[in-house]
């Protein structure tokens, strides 16, 4: 399909959106949204949707942006299709004050900026995909923050599609439900989306990586918070009396399989990921995320965390190590495998735009997992971005435009 736009509207939108801070905050995970700043982008998007003809565009009290686009002529009787992305960016890297710019990449190291006199660079050795991007314009941050393509690239691509339809309502499409969710990065995601009011039979999230990714399998996921209670004694009198909580953490961590850390796994292999730890002699707390595509192996991982705590308590002769497990989401393959047509149509849309589809398991989470189990089958599409959750994050300009084309082809097939 030839792109008929005269300027990359999607790029202009993306550059604006990433400059609005929307970092979610895990410390406030008991409320939605976890950070008030997510309303800033939500309100902008709702107003833009109204300007593009979505009369019902609104922001809920929990910062969900919801809107509906009427079907094109002749497609009024087709089931409504949802397009979904998330507002928030991760807090694992600086995310406020993003200064996006376009690097005209000609090969070698991709240098997005300079911090403290040192280049912030990504090498082709660490990211071989760079070898295919020479000659491209790549949107990067200045190296002090993440970029926010996860998932503002998806937001911009959906908004650019809506703008195309507003400009030419004859573009074939069924009724569309548009939703931008808060707090995907901390596991809330689409938990509070009113699916009945959303009114869609199927949906796609636009929250993947390099262009062409098509995902309908994800991890089973849980968070494990481990508490270690020590007993502080002057080290000179410590023998037989001190219990060092920091050392208990070290012992616990050593009981988890070394080779099942994220840096040693790929594909369908699960992992234990230590997200953070705070420790003194008296008390330590460690936070892990536990992931596996296979439900049985996932359960074994959770059981091993309990067994590690039990072993340490047995050694101590008293309970000083406790584990709290919080289930986060399940592998959406359990649901989406019954809707192969959703995968087939997405493949067709990619191929029509000259993009080779890459069907991969998601090594992470997606709003589509929660939505699929809540009755809205929801595979995941690419955004075009690379190196998410870090200061080296970038997205090719061509991918932003091409994904907008893919979405246009996708909705046409549902019409």
C-alpha cells in the first residue's frame, strides 16, 4: 500500500507526546492512576480525539482515554474493533524532561547524546539490528532519559490513523474503539477498562518492538516480595546472637537458579528478576518478578521461592524469611489460540505494507493479556521501537509511518 500522506503526522504527534511526562509509580500501585501526571497526556489525547470527530472521547476518573469512531459506509454491520495503547512509561529509567531529536544514522555506534562528557551509545555488537538501519532517521532522547516509545509510539500511530480517517472518512474501517490505558508498566493496564461500554468484539494492542512483531503469547507473571527480619547485635558480641538480614537476602538469592536470570534467558525461557533490594542488619526487602510462558514451570518457580524461604527458616530454627506473591497476569495464548483469524489478518496487513511479520512470544506483559482473559481477545502489534526501558531507546521515523499504514490496512480488512 502506498502511503498517501504528504507529511509524517505521526512523527509530529510522537515528538509532542514523549515530552509529556507520564511515568507510573510502583510505590502507588494501590491506586489508579499511580501518578497524576498521566492525566496530562490523557487530557491532551481526549481533546485531540474530539477535534478529529470522536464526539464521545473522554477521560475516566482512572485516566483511561476512551473514544469511538463510526464505521465507514457499508461497514456499519461489522463487529467493532478495538485499538489500544498505554499512556505510562516505566520508572526504571529517568522519564521526565524528554528531549527527542532525530539522529541521521549512517552505521557504527548509535550515539543518542552525551552525558558528563561521555557518549551514550549503542553498538552493533549489542544490537545487530542496527546494521539494517543505516541511512534511516532514528528518533532518540538526548541520553539523559528514556525516549518513551513504549508506548507513545503506539499512541501516536493510533492517533495518526484516526487523523487519516477524519481526513478521509471513506477509508474502509468498522466502528473503532480507541483506548489509551494508564499503569501498564506496573501491572494495572486494562484492569479497569469497561469492556461492555468499549463495545468491541476484538482488539489489538500496539505495544510491541521492532516493526513486524506480532505476538499472541506472553508470560505468566507474578511479583514476589521477600522480607528478611534480622537481629542487630554489636559485631564484637555477635557470635551466636546476630542475625544479619542483608546476609539472609544474599543466601536466599543464591538459592534461586543462577541461569534463570533474564540476562541468561531467551525465547520461551522464564526467569527470576531481582528488581530491587534494600537491606540493613535489622531488615531487608527484596522485590522479584517471576515469569514463564509455561504454566507448570511458572508454578514451579513460585514454589521454589517458598521452598528457599522455608529452608532458611529451618536453618535458623525460627521464621525470619517470608514471601508474598502477587499474581499479575496469565499467558494470553490460552485465549487467543482460539481466534487464529486475528493473527492471519494481522499478517496480511503487514505483508500488504511490505513488512515481513515476525510471530514471537512476548518476553514481557501486555494489556492484551488482561483483556483476553476478560473476554476481549487481543493480540499485540509492533510499534517499531528498540531498546525499551533505557536511555538508548529509539524508533525509526519510517517505522512510525509504516505502522500507521499497517493499522490502516488492518482496519480495512475488518470492514
